[in-house]
C-alpha cells in the first residue's frame, strides 16, 4: 500500500461531500455548465474532479470500471481504501472512468432497459481541458443552447437516440466538471 492509497479522501466528509454532490447535480441539471469540484485527490492520472466524483457518488456496492491508463494498481488500491467499490468489466459497470479513447465504444457499457433505464453506466471522461466552445447542446436544463468541448459528437447523438436508455457522462479536467445527460441533443458546431 502506497502513501497515495491512504491520502486523497475527504478530510471533512459531511461538508465536502454535500458541496460536491451539489456541484455534481448542478452540472447534470444544467448541461454544458462547467462547475468547480474539489475535495478528493487520487493517484495520477485521476483528476481531482474525477476523484471527488467517485468519492461522492460511489460506495461499496457500486461496480467501477477503470479504462486504459486509469487501470493502475495505485488507483485500484485508492478506490478499495476510500470507497470499497468493486472493480469490474465494462459490461457490469455502474461507473466507468478513463479518457475518451479508452472508454469508446460507449455502447459496450450497460445502457439500461426500457423497464429500468436507470440500470445504466455513468461515464467519467477525463479530458485535458473543458471549455464552453465546440458542440452545441439543447434540451432539458438548457434555456436555449449551450456549448461544450466534447471529444466528438456522433457517439452522443447515437446515445440520445437510445433515450430513455443510454449512458450519462461527466467530463472532468483538473478541478472542473461538466455533464451531458442522455436526454440532451448534441450538434456539431
């Protein structure tokens, strides 16, 4: 067990988790809005926003898939120590974290069923930066339009066509987070 395993959790769990949960819900209810998200830090390459998201939304019964360079012993140990969540294959994940290239195709993840659309995966897509430029978003939570620097548009357009099934996405970069629920439309800019 390394020092990275033992550190990086919430130091004031009730306050930090409440603030983080509010930021996560704001991001999800207002797609395209970039929120500040701090409180947790995990081993590299896990961003502070991704670590805080995992600490806030996952527990010992939440299967997590680590994709690509995020599948390291250090991150596995950090999750085991701070969250107790099982690490799983793509087709069993309730949450998945990694870069876009490591997570695609997103159709490999559970998308729910018509009876239980909530039994789908939430993706945490690690990015270099989040900007309010690029793809145009419309739909629930957006007054007219919003823009967000998505890694592509086609996969999100296909995901929207599956509604009410499909995956929901959080995008993280450093201490910033934005969200794109499956209910929103995406157009290339």
